[in-house]
C-alpha cells in the first residue's frame, strides 16, 4: 500500500560511491553534466556511456532498479526521438501517413536521448548512493558561502532535513489511519467522486492533528536541548573530503582534460 | 464458528531493498467464546497478525477464514465476514476526527448503512459501555477529552459496529494503572455479558494471566507457544527467549518451589499467592 513508496531512492550500501563525500559527489555530478553537453563528439559519448555503466557497477545498485529510474521520463525520450526523426531532412527510413522518418533524424534524436538518459542515470546514481540527510548536509555546506548575501543556508537545510525525516513517518501514519477507518467501514475504492473525496476527511483530519502535534513536540524538544539556529553549531558527522574523494576528483579532471584535447585537436 | 489462520506468511515491501518477512507460516484457530491473548516483544509481528483478522492485510501465503469464509476472496461474503471482526488499533485515539463524540462513535454504523435511530441507539449503548455518559458527552468535541477518555471513545467507535469478534491491539498501552484496570474490566464484561469473542495483544503477562483463556506467543514472526496461560508459563525458557516476563507471582512461587516448599506455581493474584505461601509455610511447620 502506501508504505510501498520509498522516500527518494536511497539504496543502502558501502561501495566507493556510497563512501564519497556528498559535496564532492554533487560537484562532480555537475562537472559531468556540463561535460556531457559540451563534448558532442561520438567518441565522447562512448566514454561517458562506458563511465556511467562502470559507476553503476561500482555502486552495486541493482542495474534493473537503476534502469527503472528512467521510467518517469520514458515518454519524453520516445517523443524526442520521434520529433527528431521526422523533423530532420535526409534519407527516408519509413513513412507513416504524411510523416517521413529519416536516418539522419534517427541519429540526431538518438544522440540527444542518450545525453538525457546519461543525465538521468548519473543523477539517479547520486540519489541512490546518498542518503537524504547527507544530501541536505551537503546542500548546507555548499550554500554556506552564500550566507554573506543573506541566504539562510543552515535554516534551509534544517527545514529540508526535518521535512525529509517526517515524510516516512507521515506516510506510515496515513497508512495506519486509513486502515483504522477502513476497519470502521469506510470504503476508499468505490463510489462517485464526491463520495470518495468525502472519505478523505476521516483521514486528513487525524493526519493534520498528528502532524501539528508532532511539530509542536519536536519544537519543544529542540528548544529543551538549546537549539538556537546554526550559529556555532557543530555536528556529529562532519563531512570530510578524503583520499578517495580526491581520487575521484583527479579522475574527473584527467577525463575532462583528455576530452578537451580531443575536441581541440578534432580527434 | 471460529477464525482460522492457516499457514500464513506475510512479507512487507516484497522485492525491494527493505523486504521484510514479518510472519512465517503461522497457524492457529480462535474459537468463538474464548479470550485469546497474543504476546511477544516489539516487532515480533503481533500487529501484523491482527491486521489479517479483518482483511486489512492479506497473507502472502496461506489463508484466513472467518466463520469459514476466506477473507481474501472476492464478493459480498468476504465483505460480510470482515464486518464480523472489529479491530481496535494501537493508540486508537489518533483516528478520531468528528466534531462531536456522538458523531465519531456513529461513524462506523453510518458507513455500514445502519438507520439513524439504530445508530443513535448503538452510540448510546457503546458509550455507556465504556463508562461515558451519553447525555454528557454526546455533543463534546473528542479533542477536548483527556487521553483515557479519548481512547474509550475510540473503542466505543468499534463497539458500535457490534462485532462478533473484537480484536484489540495493545489496548492499555500508555494508560496509567487505574485506567488499565478499568479498561480491562470493561473488556472482560463485554466478553461475559455480550458473549463477544475477544482477542487482545498485550505485553503485560499479569493481564494475560488474569483474563485470557489462551496465550499465543510470537517471536520473530513465528508462533512459539499456543497454550492456556497456566501451561504456557511452565515453558519459562521459551517465554524468556521471546523477550517476555513470567508474572511476578509465578516467579515468586517457582523460586519457593525450587527452595523446597511444596506450592503450585499457577497463582496470578496477590491474594491467591499469599494464601498459597501461607499454606506452604504451615505445611512445612507441621513436618
Ligand atoms: N508497514 C510496514 N512496512 C514495512 N515493515 C513493517 C510495516 N509494519 C511493520 N513492519 C515490520 O514488521 C515487523 C513486525 O511488525 P509488527 O507486526 O508491527 O510488530 P509488533 O506489533 O509485534 O510490534 C517489524 O519488524 C516491523 O518493522
Ligand atoms: Mg504493534
């Protein structure tokens, strides 16, 4: 039922990618994404595809699970491919009524789809190997230079981590309340729209009440432990850039440098 | 007539990284008229079993039959069978939502299509049964009540469905000793007067010993003991293994017996225990 939804898609593990500093992961992901769009030689695509597959294998995330991450964008990819196929002049492959599908179009569409797919896979790898809490920590750390222009980095990150922390709790709670009301004869599955909407009231009211109660309790507990915002706070798990992060960084630099040379030399 | 649990297994979130088998091949029968207690430490699968009894969860494997009808089957018969079983969740007060106590208690009967008059009658009866005066409480908002009162309103909400089998998941959790005592005696009365078959989940072995005819002990999703409490407490090792305690009285008497006093160990009230100890001391003096 509801609890079948897992939050984000974190896949616990101890691989190289799991152990990397989340800030480094986010920064390198950014570099890679830029790379994928800048280097448009066929060889570069080969390199990026191979690298992505390699990373996926290293991460130990089941390939099928990873492949599923493309599901929400599947239609867009197919659509992109079709538009390119019939929008590009060239040698015709086949016709459907007035539309002509060309080989050149297919090649171009394929390249664009490959780019998009690589993008999705790489970002999914980040969320598969980084817990939501690590992500918010990294966000806070990366945003902290902006504090001087008034971006409340700590507060944003704290809000995000509290929200993330409570999503599973609220899902669980919803599941429980739904079951409790089902035991009292509510039927969520049949009836017309109005009936179904009104059957939401017995769920939403208790859910809101419990959310407010929890928020209240949490605020109280935080104050009782002297929480006063981010000023001067230390953390239990300090983010640390370690040898393996520098290693990953060095690999990326070498790879990008090689690609720049290839592009300039026109290889 | 009975609820038959036949070889059920249940897995939460199958085929994901969080797959968890909460029940492993559990079988037992709950007979009409009995009071059955289900005990086990946190996470042993008690709530999971309980949710199978009225078809909120369907077993991954196996069958649940209520008066002979498989709850997982399609059709009206299964729906009817589910309605025979009333389930009170753990912390049931969290499910209250109506503006007034009477409306909240009447919510269940209304869903079942019971007439206004009959609903009012049932609400009155259910509230009186949990010791809340209908005329005083009917127009009060449930959110103004104390914790114990809220819980009683929530239980009344299930009683108003007139279930043949009443299942309570840790009904006394979080109540003070007095509230616990009152709730238990209410529930017992329900069994005696209305002939409702009771199934309740509890950690408190004292409570189990006092009111249950039968004790089912769960450990890591498996059924380890299914026996009358008196017999079950003899299997001390298995009970300890399941993370539960033997009632204090039984422990005391067992230790005395080990020290050479001739006492029977199956006393569950303080009075009875005291009497037995006195008798044993006298007997020893005579010898
Ligand atoms: N909705 C759920 N999703 C996933 N796992 C669950 C869910 N509910 C319970 N579990 C797991 O199933 C096991 C049994 O839970 P439960 O039946 O609630 O135990 P008990 O009521 O005996 O404390 C626990 O390990 C728990 O973590
Ligand atoms: Mg439970």
